C-alpha cells in the first residue's frame, strides 16, 4: 500500500502512468502497472507493457562494445577513426573509451538535429545522423579533459558495432544479450515502421488541462537510446550483474568502472551507467528520457536490491519514484546530505540590455551554417531580434519549434533566448561590420554561421 501511494497520482483512469518492478536477492518482490498504456484504446499499463527506455539503453550499447573487446575484435583504447574514418581529424585522437565515458568532446547530435529544424517526430536515419556529426568542424573540448553528456558518442558506438561485427546493434544485442538472458520482450527499435506487441504509447500533459498529446519519436538511430523493454526483462538484465551469465565478472567490473579525466579526476559515470551513492548506499543506475517516455533502473549492489520504473508521460519523474520505493523497502536510510550550491548546476540568464533599433536591424539577414547545412533567417519583430525561420536546402522552410524564437540582448553582440537555451555570439570584422555568429546550446557549443545576405 505504501508503494501504491507513490503512484497514486498516475493511477487514475485516463491518465498515462508507470510500470514498476522491485526485486531483492534475484526474487521479484512486487510488480504492478499504474495508469493507461494507450489512451485511444483505453489499454491499461501492466507488468508486460513495453516502453522505450531512452538513455537507459546506453548500458546495452556499452555492454555490446565490451563483448566485442572480449572477443578480441577491438579495444576500448582504439582511436575511433580506425572504425569511422570519415570522422574529422580534430588534432587529437578520440578513443572508444572517450565515447563510453562521455569525455569525447563531440557535440550532441540530438541538439544539432534540433538546431537544424529536425523535430523529434521526424524520421531520421543512421546515415543522416552520421553525416551531421562528421560535418562538425570543432569539439566542445579536448578529448579526455572534461565530461559532458553526449548522445553522439553512444550513437557512434552503434556504428562501430555494425562495422566490427557485421551485424546491426539490434541484431548483435539480441543474439549476445537479450536472447541468452530470456529477455523475450526486449529489442532495439531501429525502424519507425516496426510493430511492437504490448507497446505503451507516450504522452505529454497539456498545461492547465486534463488532456494529453501524443509524443512518440520516429528517429531510427540506436546506441544512445531505442531499446524497448518491460520491467520484468530489465530485472533479468539487472540480475546478470550478480550471476555474470553474460560476459563474466571481469566484463561486469569493467562495465561499472568509473571513468577518469586526463587530470586524474574520477567521474561518477562508468560505461552507460552512473555510479554514485544514494543516502549513503552505493548505487548503479541510469535514467532515460525520449519523447514522452521516462525510465529509471536503480540498483543497490550491496543490498542485492533493485527498482525498475518505466513511464509513458513526460512529467512522471521515475527517478524520484524509484528512490521513494527504495526508501520504503530499505528503511531506515540515512538522511540525504544537503546539496552544495555548486552541485546544483543552476543557470542564471544574464539581464537584458537595451540595443538601438538600427543595431538590431544591422544583425538581420540570412546566415548559413556548413555544420548544420541550414540557413537561419534573422529578422526584427516588434522591436526584437528573432530567429524567424530555419531554411533547409534549397531554401526550403523547415517546420521547427525554434521558428519565431526571440533573441534577448544580454551583452554587446551577445543574445540569449528565454526557452530554447541558445546563446548567439555575433562577430565583427576589422571594420566593425557584422558578418557571422557562433551558436551555443546545451551540449553543443561554437557552431558557426556566416552571413550570406542582408536582403530579406
């Protein structure tokens, strides 16, 4: 009853919700579905409902790479260029280990797609994602020097698996991991046309309403996400960390070994897994977020205890729910430590400054990016500089949520946006004339745009 209370808000009829499974010592303690898997058909969520687990998939991609290493077909210390020669030479090698630990410096391709006007419900392929990544002329930082979560690295791992093994990641993982563990409801969804029995659809709540809208992606890339599975199947995988049926103990130890930076600093990220304490107890975990799907797989290795929470609504917070369930079963737990201010990663937008209308007008124009292969049309709307439209080739408008974004001046030649998290840095030539800008957004920084026309 205490666990059911954790999910009471999503258990109402007509609400998307969550599936839960709890296990200790390899035995199922409790499993239940809360809410609705398909609102149109009024299908309830059960323990057999299949969810897209987003980035929780990354541990399976990492495991596939380590299995290939175990077979002697690659080394995690290999230069990625050995397997993906089309990747630009950035002046310093990027290793497979850099991809596994998010220390490559590669810009996040999902952010790049978004900046290119490609929406989450667009159909995108491996070829399109790879072409976008290899167009990038710079890195966010020197490989190994920093940690920054990047889906590009794990997508590239899927390309490496395919080129080394001769099988797609979907095929390799099915044969090497899912089938041997009896994960009969689990697969990588690498085609938007693929039918999956018992699949829960995903939803976004409509603000100030009891209604929902569908939020399911049609991206076809794997590696960084795309695993579809059930809570029960994930527990089968979770138990492998104790039985070592797949890979063996050395393989599992490597999978869970935190990465290190070139400075010697140890990370809390291993290979597709976060390794950090929760309320004083060691945990291994990873969440997922894609479209309206949300996921959390939380393991307490010393207690041989795990919680799986998979949800189909974007505001469901499975991480927090899994922790609350763990609190119930593992009570009493130490009180959580107060977080330091510097650990909260709070971002404060700079205050807006005043810019003369003629200066804003001088920034309007068409700006082309070789790295994104799109043109940004900047105009002045109601006295504000705005990203009016994203244009693909040949100058075809793209229906993007970024169209109409207002640029807010925060410093000389620097503009932020309220909602999109974008920062525009305009550059002037020796004569003081504006000719280009670079764009920062989240996990992708320094993307170059060059002015091609001031005539709109």
